[in-house]
C-alpha cells in the first residue's frame, strides 16, 4: 500500500490459551483473535513457536509495494474487456457456427450463463476472503497445498495466455490488419495492397505483427496503473464507437446487399470466390453433415459458448489493487457477465442476418475443415474470414465509413490485448512474492509501482507463444482453450467446497451470506461443489465432442510438461528454502501481506 513500503514491519506476538493444533496468522492477528479465548500479552516483536515461521523469511518483503488504485468503474471496465471486445469478433462467428453446425448462439449463451453465475459467486467469495494479487493462486495454495496452487495456476495462466492473448488477441488482430490491406486492394484494384493483406494474414506476417504488438503492450504495462487506466479508458471510447458503428452497418445492410457487394469485390480476383461459389464449394468438398437442431445441438455447443463468456473473473488476479474490494469486485464480476451476454447476442444476430445463416455456417465449416487457414480446398479465399472484412463489404462502396470503421475497430481492439498480457504479470508477481520463483520477479518500480521484471518475462513468453501460433495455427489454440480453460475451474470450486472445513480459522471471519449454512452445510461449500460439477460436466461435453476433444500432440505435451514442471519447480524451490531454514509448505499457509 502507498506509504507503507518504507515502514518497518510491525508484528505482534500473542501468548494465548489455545490447543496446540491452532494456527495463528502473524499477518492477520485481529482475524485470528476470533478463535482465541483470551490473550495475556502483546509485544512489539513476533516470536514464534516451533509451528510458525518468521514472516520476514517467508515473503519477499513485508509489503507488496502495489497500490490500491483501481476503483469500481476501473475494475468493471477491465473485467468487461476480458469478456467482450471488438478483437474477439474477428473470427469468432465463422469459428462458432462452423464448429457447432449453426447452433443458436443466444440460447447457448443463456444456458451457459447458469454455471457462470455460480462461478462468479465463487470468485466473489474468494476475492473477498483473500483479496490479494494472484487471488485464485493464493486461494488454492492456502486451502490445499502451495504446490497444488502453483501448478494449477501455472497451467491456468499459460492456457489462458495461449487462448486469449495469442489465439483471440494478437493473432486475430493481425488478421484484422490483413483485412485492411486486402479490402483497400480490392477497392482500388491494387495488387500490391492485396498481396500485403495476404502476407499479414499468413503465418509469417501474423508472427511479425504479434511480436510488434507484444513489445508495444509490454511497454505500456511498465508505466503503472495511472497510465494503464488512461489507456483503458481511451481504448474503451474507441471500442464503444466501433461497436455502435458495427451494429449500424450490420443493422442497415440486408443480406441481398451484402451478397451483391461481396460478388462485386471478390469476383475481381476469381469467380470461385463469389458468395454462392464459396458456399457450394465448402459443402461439396467437406461432405457437410447438416445443420444442428434441437436441445442436443445446444448441449454440444455449450463448450464453444463458454469461450464467449470466459474472462470476467480474471479481475480477481489484481484483487490486491482494487479499492473497496467487497463492493467493486461483485459489481465487476456480474455486470461484465450480463453485458457480455447482451453484446454477443446482439452482435451475432446482426451478423447472421446480414451474412446469411446458412452461408456463415457452411463457409465457416469449410474454413475450419481446412485448418482455419485461407487458400485451402474447402476455403479457397486467399484471406481470413474476418469481421472487419465482412463489415467493409457491407459498407461498400462508402469508403469513408469503411476507413472510420477500420480505424475505431483496430484502436478499440488494443485494450483487451493489453489486459490479457498485463494480467499474466500479476501471477508472476504473486509466485515471486511467495518465493516459489526468484523473488526478483516481485521487484516493483518505485516510480510506477509495477513489477517490471515480470513484465519483461511475460513479453518473452508472448514472443515464444506467438511463434508456436505460427507453427500450430489458430485451431489448436482454440481447442486447448475450449477444454482446459473450462475444466480448470473445477479446482477453485473444490477448494471453496472444502474451505470451511480445512481453514476453519479463516472461515470464522466470514460475514453476511458467506457465513450462512443451509441444511447444516456452509452455503459457500455448496457453491463450490456446484462450480466443480458445472464446469466438470461441460469439460466432459467438450471431450466428447469430436470437433473439440480430438487430442493433439502439442496439447498433451504442453499440459503434461506444465503439470510435471509446476510440481518440480515448487519442490526444488522448497528444498532450496528449507536449507535456508524455511519450511515453505508450512510458511505459505499464511496470507500474504498487502
């Protein structure tokens, strides 16, 4: 906290009547007093019995150096940008309708909202009970074991980084740049611009732009929360303008007009790129199995619909920097979910009305069948089927509107790309502050209050994963995200379920509805169980769906490596610190200081 960094640590020692099994938190002495019958003496020096460790040796320092500078609106905007944004629409609709054979997205989102409401309740509880940076990592580690918390969060963070930052962020944003050049090439009949668009839509161009975006957002992340908030507000202004313009273009363009404009632009390249030719080609070359119908189609679509709603609970990762977290966090969690459902329902319906339901489903299926890349037998178009391309075709021949649309779309897409990069640094900081990884990663700039070394490491990881995206492609990343991102929430759900029984000392501090019981069982335990069951069931649906659950070597190697590597890193670190006189397994039961 501000003004606290340079103060000496103030610790308190209690001589108490207590059973030997009681654990007293030196960092939460007042909270611990709930369980004490009396205390006899308070001293300025913290002396520990054989069961407790000196906190000065546990954490990197006696205060994080981070500042609570994010208010309710800041937190809401960050939570929302994780859920819905212009950048996420770039290839989302051909991907969803092609994979689900045309399932109703709005109904799928409403069904998916049920387990997500339970998930938001779970993250509300753990955010309030342990409002620290890297909140769910801290939660799982303090409820189960630090090694489980670290390994789970390592897998979780890497998969979300792969899926959201690379697969739905810098990768598709590169596709959007490709669409800009391709569109202007078509309008001006410029071969050089069209070729440039094709280059940026290809693997090498996508990688180069991804590296450029990663360097840019890393530089932004260095400059602290005030700059971050300013950047967030500016990009949200452009995003809102882009959303309104997108809805206007789609809402005022009929399907007949879109077909006419598409053919006018695309057939200048080849007659096989016409609206009808692309659709018939996709059907004939892939043996299209038919459209999804009924409730069974909705169930199969649920894992895909989940990917539209993930992210709002990522705001817990900076819970230690949120003002009045008890009020700000639930507002951000639930309102971002509601706004996300509305945004995706409206945007998808307008897009389908303009492009044509059968067309986007069958052409999307052909695109996916060809590996989600352009220029294949089932999708011969030389560039990606992006939302900016569709909007440009719908707005044609109004070049001014096309230019404004591209501008606000690109600028408005930078906010979520930055946010998904920035949040990774919070976990790196939390791991380092607990000394699981070198404490240098927890070093915070005195001027900007940011963990600058964590930002640099996140940038390096981003570049490496961007290269893997070039090699493995869009489909692999989304398949991983659809399965692993969802089932990862089983673990915090289980941790919440057992929390009142294994951390009675902390549960005693719960207040309001979080302390209630139903049928003799804590309400929060029931919420945790429902979270684990809900996301476990959707994970089962994902694994059972041939469009998702077909394992690929990279997914298996990545998850297996992170699982083994996470436990290995933790226990190597624990062995090292044990030689320095600290038992990490015991010491990290304490809640980190602010």
